C-alpha cells in the first residue's frame, strides 16, 4: 500500500466529498446567470491588453507575464509596477482555448479569468489545477462561439471537483509536481543530445566540404576539384502553380500519391502526376525562407517560391550538391522581400571533385544526417511517452470514490 492509499484508508475510507468548482474558488469577475451559492464573492486583479503585456518583456525580469497562450516571459518592477498582481492563482482564458495555468507569486495578466482558493485550509489550489488539467478536453467543450470562442462559466463553475482531506491533496500535488519536473529534465537532456549531434554533424560536413587552395589549384579532402557555376552543371527550374488534380495536406492517397513541395520543409499536398522524375535539390526563393536547401527524391512537383536543381552531368550527384549548398550561406537580393531568381541560382559556384569522392562524402554525411533525424524523430516520441506516463498516473491519482458510493 503506497502513501496515498494509506492516507485514503486513514482519512476518507468511505470516499471523498465533491463540490462544484464555483464553491471552492473565488473569481475576479462576476459572471452572468450564476447562482449566489456559486459566486458569493469576487476578487480584484489588474489586467492589460496583450500588446502591452508583450511590451513589458525583459530578460532581467523576475515577474511573470501571464498570457492566454504559449507566450512565456518575465518583466521587472520598474517596467510594470502599476499592473503587478501577487498571489496564488489559476487562470482560464477569457477567449480562445482552455489553456489552464497555475501560478504563485508576482505577475502581470492579460486576457485571463483568474481564481484563488476559497479556503486555503481546505482547498489546495494546485490540486484543483491538476484536476482541471486532467479534464481539460471536458472544459474545452464549454468554449463556444462562431469566431473567437468564450467559456460558458455557468457550466464551468458547476463542474464537480473531488476534495479529499488537505494532506491527501498536498501529497498528490507533490507527486504530480515531481513527474512534471522529471519530464522537463528529460526533455532538456534529449534536446541537449540532439544539439550535440547537430554540431557534430555540422563539423564533419564543413570539414568534408571546405576546399583548400595549393599552388593555384583547389582540393577537397586531397582530391582536386573544378569550380563550376550551377547554371553550367544543372538544369534550373522554377516552380509554378499546384496541379489541377491535387489535394492539400500531408497524407497521400492511392491516386494522389506524388508529393507537391512549396517554400518549406513540409509537403504542400499530393497530386496524381509529377513534374520532376529525378532526385533534385530545391532552394526556397522568396520570403523569410529564401536560401533554404532541401533534397527531394524523384517524382514530385515544385510550386511557387522554389528553384529546382537537376544535374545534367553524369559525374555530379544531387545529394552532393545538397550537402555542399547546405554548408554555405546562400544570400538573397537586398530588398524589402528577400528573393532569388533563376539567374541568382545559376551564378552560385560549387567545387566538383571526382564522382568517387562525391559518393564517399555523401555516404558519410548520410549516416550523420540519419543519426540526427533519428534523434529528432525519437525526441518527440520519447517526450510523448513520458507525458502519457504522467497522464496515466495523474488520472489514477485524481480518481476518487464519492462518499456513500456503492
């Protein structure tokens, strides 16, 4: 019998009391159509607009900026003194999605509905938050509206919350906090491992692909190279509009099975035909992604904002071009919108070693690339597995029998 089970057996062997959320919390707004037993009191907090909240951000700050979304930042007393709140709160976005947060300390809020415990000697606010997070999808079902959705607080304040004795609430909070900390540590370790592998990969790529000059000749890993412009050794194609017979999204079908690539790493969609029937290199050619290099396997269609490089010489590998271009900085035209036209791409020069050396370089870098990608794919999988484990124990810890329940 673990500590939680012992406490339950000792303090509430016949089950626990359940109360409505509105009975155990005090909110900073008086809601419409709420009975007095659910909102006896209202507490006051200061709020600012989202734009103002972000303007307070400071790298030297230690006061939390509480947004409704994923924005996480801090501010200083000097920047936000007249808007600073202090306390232990749970937050519920007044619009958008049910991104429920918990915070204790000094903070500046924007766009949230805030609540405190109605009685800290009976109701541990962090326990309440953990329980609400466990039923987050249920709370989300009470967000309604055709545009920006807003919470139906009458429904939300009526949500029943299990209330074991305070020592049990505190013990559950301690366990779940430990799980959260372990998850964060694991994520940091995996990210560090991935970053180390990326740096190792970049080191070997740059070492293998940096030519040196000797007596007027250029060499790559001891092999003499010839410098050529891409326009001399490649066919350069500009992407057009998506094919008429195509679908958007990242899932192919038995008919629409040939990928369509746009100005980014993700697939734009799929078509029942293809334009490029050879392995090729694509360069993003307009906007913030200008100069981004990707290798694409044969049988695909490029669309707008892409330049496609296809070798026209038998002794030149597409994969070698990809690795070399990835190792250098491909600059864009100086204008309000970064861009690169076909002539810009054709003027880029690359060193071309013998085919055997290209094959050796590609084989080595393929191994490093696979290792980095394996870790990249394994990282979210490992994190997701740990989250599922956390959710399993959270659900188990927060499942209680009601008093007099048979």
